[in-house]
């Protein structure tokens, strides 16, 4: 199914791991991926590289947050400036990586 057709039907989505929490970053509302198949996004996203932490998170040893939380139920037990934004940050970085790879593929196909 195309990502844009999902229309926030998360129970039907195979790329939900690349979305933020409810009311946060959502792939199916990102216009860059409206016509992209879920399988194509997942194939590229699974190979995402150079995803970096927030500068202020580097060296932090709290086990319940970071660039990517361990699970939806794993909440921070004390305030942090980034809280759930860290998942959005990660997902947006992956989306940017996928978008860049698609643009590179398009450029390569034009050359050939």
C-alpha cells in the first residue's frame, strides 16, 4: 500500500516503527512519501545510517530515553528537555535519509 493511502490507519501500517507517538511525526502525513510503497520505504529505512543523537543527549546514561525509546510503555521517570521528542527526532532523521536516497536513485536513473 502507498504510504499516503494509510491516512493514519496505524493498525494497517507496516512502517509504523518509523512514526512518532500519537499526534507527533507521522509518515502518512509527510507529503514526500504520499506515493511511495510501504515496502520501498522500509527497505531503505532499514539501512539508514548516520542517525545521530541530540547533542545534549550524548553521554547520557538514562536507560529510559535517548534517540529511540525501547518501547511505547517505557516512559521517563523524571523530566528531560527532549522527552518523547527524541522518537520524533529519530523518525524524522530516517525519513530524511529515505528521501535523500530516493532523490539519488532518481538522479542515477536519469543518467542511465
